[in-house]
């Protein structure tokens, strides 16, 4: 990698040159909150996408994959509907999604095949097309290249989320060109993405003004989405609608950035910020969980070990109760598929600059049933981000996964999601 420094800024998806965004309320949500979003490039852009591997795949996922393939990885942007997933809706739902795209393209004055589509919300109901017909014009009129435009779009894609999720960075490429990468995401429940190339929900939409052809863009997105979004687990459920899209319109000029390490790092940084924001905002969550596993034989085993801990229901409930139940962590590692000698296992709890050993040489540290356990309980109670560091002692590979605790709030939200 070159030494280019990432410049992080509190901007949204309109930060790169040549992108506009909007979000309006169409009435799909009973709360009357914004539920229809647009992200549009002023010029045709290279586009890449990764999508859910769930065998039940929503109509917007199927349609967007088809459009990307048909258009050779070129697009003007995406129209997003929030409140209805349009999944499990059969041919009628597919036709509905096609109509949503058609309406948006007509209002924008764009050619057929210019826009992609994503949706999130309740599985089963179809998109209420009259609502889209009445308000898509307003969404197009509201398109703006401003920070506010990006924020409105980021707000309109939310469902049970408690906050918007935005990230933006700038970086200088090897040829001296300064490019920007930004994104917005939603995700709070039904979060355990299993994203792959041409194959409650995680949605993320990234924009960049870098010049990148669609093939290189897809390669970068595959790599960085796998390292970030595929390492998040709120509840272990992979959605029918998971979609991550990346648009590159080349407005910054310069040489092709697809193989520039600085550009790859910038895309990864935005995706990681968004992935962590999804974990932090898990439904009912009171604590974010970061799991770093080192000493694995290879990257795949490091990932398996980290994800096993982050998605363990027993680990998550222990965190909610501030219970330093190290047996649950060891159990998750044991069934993760990662190879290691249990007698060399080490697990630490990190708090700011301090490390608290939990397991050393494969056994719990002394005192977890009395004095030490009481101190760790008090520590966990006041922590809103828990960091676990695991050393397997079987190699040099490492990986990080993100999650959150599982609270009464999660059960309440999902027990009454439709009722």
C-alpha cells in the first residue's frame, strides 16, 4: 500500500462529486416517516453489487442483479423503498419492482435500465404502487448534491434503526488525484449478512467520484464487503433483501483507480464504518461487541472463530447481563471449525488501555466465581462497547467480527414486528 492518508469527514453519500440524493415520505410507513430514497449520479457510472445468498430472494435483488448484468455494470443510481421488503411476492412482486424503477426513470428523465432498486421492511406484502406514483416526482425534485440531501436519503432507508448510518473519506491516489468515497447504510435486525457477487435487512449504498471500470469495482467490493459486512451479526438471520451497491462516476478525473491500494483502502474504510454502525444499532442493543481473533492458521479460520463468538446467542445474552461467562466464549470457539490447541487459548477483555485476562492457557483465570468475577461484572455493566481479544496460538492469521448483545428489547421489537 502507498502511504496516502485517509481523510475522514462527517459527510454523507453526496460527498463525492456528481452525486445527488433525496428522501421523502410516500405513506408506506404508518409512522409517516420518510420511506422513499433516491441516490443518483449526474453521469453514467460504473456499478457493482453484492447480494444476499438466502435462497428466498426478494424481487428487488433479482431485478437489480439482472439489470447490472444486462447493462454491463453501468448505472445512474438506485431507488430504495423502505417499509415493505417486496419479498415472497412472486411474479407480481417482481412486476411491482420493475414498475418502481420505471416510474423513477420517467420522473428523472433517464433511459430504460438506468436505475437499480432495493427495498427493506416486512416480508410478504407487495409495494403499494399508488404511493410511489404519487411521490416519486417529489423525490426527484428534492434531489440535491448537499449534505442535507444525503442525510434525507439515509433517513428514508431506515426501518427499526434508531439512527442514520453514514460515512465518508477522501484519499489521494498514486497519480495525485484526490478522490472521495462515501456511503449510507441501514440495518438493525435480521442481520447476519452473507453477501456474494451475482447470487429488518442490511442495505448499503456507496458512491465515489473515482474513475473505476465495473470489473475492477466489483473485485474491490467483493473483497471489502466480505471483510466488513459479512463479519457483522446482530441476530444470526440472513435477510432476503441484503444488498450493497457501489457506484463510481469518475467525476474526480485522473487515472483508473481500481487497482490503486489507496482506493481499495478507502472503500474498505467506509464499509467498515458502516458495518460497525449497523452492529452498534442492533435492535434493542445496549452494548456493541468487537471480537478480534489472532493466531489462526489461516484467514478463513480466523474469520470463523471471530464470527462464532459474535453471533453466539449465549455470548450475546451474557453480555446483556454483564456476566463474564467465559465458558460461552470458549464453547463458541470450539464449534467454530477453527483448529487450535485448547491449552494455548487466551482470551482478554479490553477496556480502553486496560486488558483483563479471562482465559489463560486454556483455563479461566482464578477468581471468576468470586472477587474477580464481581469486578468484571461491574466493569461490563458500565461498558457500552465490549472488545474481546482472542489468541489461538496456531498461526499468524487474524480477523475481526462485530455484533451486539441480545436484550429484552430485541425480543419485544420482534415479537410485535407486525402486530
